[in-house]
């Protein structure tokens, strides 16, 4: 009842531009600038892979395969699931949440992510964020991944376990870095304890770029005994 009253008094704005009121979480103009990830993505990291070529009038393969990187060095997560391709209105929504203090955006975006992968979440035990380092969180005032994870856990009716994974080492800015450099920067950045043992974990972040952060975080959980790690994000770059 209280939530309905609040929505009536303070209608939610568009996640990307803030326009009020809106039906859904994006206004019509911003919704037209949303892109879903292409069908032909790596089955593991969701990065781009070439589409199938026709051989004798028939497609060479009927489903996306793992990319060369994931085939050569499989990450500790089983798959990446993103609601959108990064760009346009999706990028603007993430930037409002991440850099402009619009924490309320997390509830809408997280709920949408949970709805878009509801069937996968049925096979998950707990939801956890890929955390910021405490110093970065203190500087920003909040952890956007935790806000998203809380919304996803609430929508999916799964336990939220933010303590499962800890960021124990601050890393330099990753923007513009290659995947190899990111992996080197992230070595030893995450730790997980024995409480992760046997759990199927949905790890949440705002954006997956090269997949290096997700791989490093999932590796820490796998070392602690997690039986399965799935990465959920609002958007996938690349």
C-alpha cells in the first residue's frame, strides 16, 4: 500500500533521462534507443563471435559457440546474462546510477534484469554483488552493484549475500585497458570465504566490458567452493 501511495505522489522517472511520469522504466524516446545484445555472442562471456556462414545452403552451426578466449582459458563463471547492449539509453541509465547519484535507478534496472532472466534465477541459490573496494565505496557513497543485486534478489525472491565476496585490493582505473591488462590488474583483488562452498551464485555488476572483472570475482568464489557462478548485468559492452 505504501509503495503504491509513494508511486502516486512521486511517480518514477525514466531511468535514462529522468522524464516523469513514465509507463515502465524508460520513456518512449529512450526506449527506442535501447539495444539488446545480438544473438551471436559467446555462449560463456557474451562477447561478440562471428555469425554462422552458410555451407551448402545450411548454416555451419545452429547456436552460438564459445569465443576463442573462453575456449582457450575458460572463465570460472558459466555465462554472462545482460539485459541490454551498452550504449544509447542503457549507457545513460547506468551512468545516472553510477556517477550522478541516482540510486533509485537501481531498483528499476535490477527488477528488469531479474525479470529478463527469471528462468536462470530459479536455478540459483543466492545473489551477490561484485563489490567496490571500501575506499571507492566511501568516495562514491554507495555501491551501485549492491543496489542492483538487492533489487534482483528482491524480485527473484532469493537471498542477498553481499558478504560472500570481498574486494581486498584497490585496482587502478580500467577504462581503456585491454582484457590482458585488466586481468593482471585484478589478480588477487577478490577473496571469498568457505561460506560460498556448494552455492550457486548470481554475481551482479552494472556493466560487463571485457569480462575480466567478472572472471576474477568468479575465480575467487570458485576457489572457495561455489558450485556455479552466473554473471548478471544491466549491459554488455563490445
